[in-house]
């Protein structure tokens, strides 16, 4: 059994290796590139050479930051053409597995992101700036407003940036390790209107904290909760392990398909709620559940799709590795009074393997959300392990997150 497990692990590693070779190491300006062993910002070339490497689509884009940001590679293309190209990409990825129909787009494909992250830095004169990492680097591209981010979230980030000098709060310097404010994360409940602000600091000590919070809340009384997250490590990760609630409950709630979901700073929640409702409803419709099936929601996050599907299934099992998301998922199950669903904190591929080894042969409906190549791998293994049934892929992160 151990040899079989090792072989499956090797196959999974190969699948993921091939996928990331094709897709690249990151998501452009939204993710950054990390730091070198020496702690310095990675620089794929000199500033001079970087200036020469113009983005050929930037001049056509409606976004002023497109040349350096790299976060929206298709923004210069008409929306209908974006959908056509994405359909081609999904068709290629799922070739031989299932047919791909037309993509259901948005009526208004702007300012849909309910989760907005800004990295904070300072310019040569010491003035605070906020924005995103330039593609392939840790140089910050200043962004005042983004065409795909929630407008209120952008306004709150701008307010925080403007308050720093008067409160003598320094932005964090990755090279020297000095400074306090590293990032600001804003999460918005699109349907509830609730707003959470997460201040990511390099130290738990926050000078003039109470006065700062009072001033921020006076400018933005719509803020529901404020959390301080401490990240004192030399890392590319945005959030650290330590959190303290500065105002409110420390989480927000939002509704999706008639159910209420709790969202914490670290828990996963789909960033496009309008499209998520369409996606989940269509997935459940295509599954054709009769109330007799056992449904497995792999990589379930806070349990959204499993909870929505529970009323049409005999039993639902959610699997999620992030313990914060699992905690929120359990509370979501209780709040929505779902009595036929459980969530397990485990790696989905390991969980599937263990269930197969235990001889579970029931008909399962499987929802999974990793990258497409990992989906393809898991589907193949699911069939190998002797579990015929439906396998539904609601979302490929790279294929639809921009719509």
C-alpha cells in the first residue's frame, strides 16, 4: 500500500510540475515574486532594462497601471472577446474529458472583487504609497483605484494611506526590516454591505492605535470590524499567525444563494459573488441531485457550495486544509441549520485516497476547486480507486476569476 501511495504522490507532483511550467510561477502583479535568501527584493533586471520591457497591451488598456501591474492581462480586450478566449482555454484544458459550452458573463464586469489587498511602501521622499507588486518583482506599483476592485474598499485603503503621516506611522521596508504597516486587506459583503479591514503590521505594538481607529471610523462609519494581523517574519506571505480584534466581531457575514456565510480574515470566499451564484446554481442543476446521493465538496473553503447543495443530497462531506476556513465552515453549517453536512480538516487528495482505501463504493458527486491539471489528476485517480460517478469542476482559478 505504501508503494502505491508513493506512486500516486509522484504522479501528482508530476501533474502539478507540468501545470506550473505551462502557467508560470505566479499570478503577475497580484502576487509578487518573493524575496531572495539575502532578504533583498528580487529584481529580474535593472530598472533601465525593466523600463524597456513595455507591456505591448498597456497602451490600449483603460487602466493607467496596466503597463507595470500585470494583474489584468486581458483588460485591453473587449469583454465578449475575453469570454471567447477563456472558453478556448478551458476547452483546451478539459480536452477529452467533457464538452465546454458558452461562458455566462457578467452584465457589469467592473469593481466585482469583494477582497482587496494593498501592499504599503514609501517612495524615495518617504511618502507612503499603496498598491500592488509589479509583475515579477517586489516593487510596488501605486494604485489609487482599480477597475476590478470594490470601490469602497479602494476608498478605505486611500484613507488609511492619507492618515499615516499625521499619526507618524511608517510603512514597512522589506530591505531594512523597519516600519510598521505592511499590508491592508479589505473584505466586503456585497449583499450584506458589511466591511472588514485587516491591518497587517510588522509588530503587535501599534502606537496611537485607539486614536487611529477612531479617526478611521469617523471617516468610514460603514466599517463593521477592524482586525490587526501581526506578520513579523521575513516572508512573502501577506498574513501572519497572530490576530487581535480592534473593533467589532472580527468577521463579517454575507449571503449567497439564500444562505448566510461567515468570513474571517484568512478564510476562503469566492471573490466574485455575482458570478459565484450563477456558477453554483448551474453546477447543482447539472448534477441532477435526487436526494439520495452522497456529495463530496473537496477544497470546500467555508463550505459554501456544500451547504447550498445539502438540501438536495442525502449527505454532504466537505474537506478543507485551512483550519480557519474549517472553523468558519462549521459555524456556517450551524447558522444555516444544515443537518446532513460535515467538514473535515484534511488535504483533499489524502482524504480521497483514504476513503478509497477504506472501500467506500457509493455513488459520489464530487466538487473540486484546485487548478485544472490537479482536477484532471484527481478525477483520474478517483476513477482508478473504483468510484464511478459525477465529477463537477465549478471553477478554474485562472480561467474565470477575471470575469
